C-alpha cells in the first residue's frame, strides 16, 4: 500500500530521501499528505459509540463537578468524521450545564482542511448511514446532506500534530482507531503510552479492532478501555 502511494509522488520521495525527516519541512509535509490513509466515516464501528454513550453522562458529571469541560480527542482524525461523531454524541448525552471540547489531530493537511470545512469523505455508500437517529440533526442539514451543526463547530477544533509528540493536555475520552497499524512497533508503543498518559482518571480509550490491548487499563468491551487511576 505504501509503495503504491509513494509511486504517485516520486519526486517528493526522492527529495525527502536526501534530508532527515522533519514534520514541518515543506517537502516532508507534502510527502505525508501524499501517503496518508484517510479511510473514515461518521460513527464508524457503531457498537463502540453505543457503549461510549452509556459512559458519557458519568464522565460529564465528573467534569462539571470539577469545574471544567469534558474533553474528547480524536487522534488521527483524518477528514474529521470521528471527531464530529464524538462531538455529536457528547452533545446528545451530556448532563445539563456540562461544556464540551473536542479536538482532532492529524498530519495530513488536505484532510484537516476537509475536517475544518465539515466535508464528509466520499467513502462508500451513504455517509450518514451509521449515524443514530437521535444525533442525526446534529450531523445533517435540512436537505439531508452531511454537515456539522453550528453547535458542533463551536466546540470542535482541528490541529496538525504528530502523535509521537506531546499531546495537548488531558482528556476524558481518547479515540485512536486504525492508526497504530501504520506505525512500527517502537512508535506504536510510544504513541499508546502518550494516549494512555493523556487520559484523566476514569477516562476512556477507544482503539481499532486490530490494536493490541493497552497495559494498565480496564476493558469495557467494544475496544474500549478505562483508566482507573
């Protein structure tokens, strides 16, 4: 897969081979844009979101009692569907008076542009097919087209970031799905450590079906784990 993507950007690959990797170097940034895998969709793996919905009221109550916002992170957010899904679910299941902050992180600049614009990826089939009816008004316009509601836009931000760098603060929910499979073993362990370390006590980590169980977290089912301490 990677070889095929590199073949579509031969000049960039050649130039980057002469210089050390630099996240902000224009050539390396362009190469990362070219080889990034952006497969995603709204409410992908719906069972995971169903389980998370049962946990959000308790997480929101804790956040409100501590005088802070409930924070959710989509690590490797691609074009934003996962982050928008988390935002919609949180807005739907939060206790009254709870504020929400959602952050999406990715390295691919075109994907982040699409995320900020609220454009669902082309994908296969109806992009709204997996969205639960109770949150559909937050993710579709009056014409039935996928479009984040202004209330979601007000609480959701997207930034370019490398998951091997320090994460921006602590979170109640961290999703990192179908990202770790593209990392070598050392980087995978490093990122898992950062994701786990960014969880608040009681926080929930969501991984993809091919990811290994993270050490020190309690399983909740549906590839979700809780940090108890």
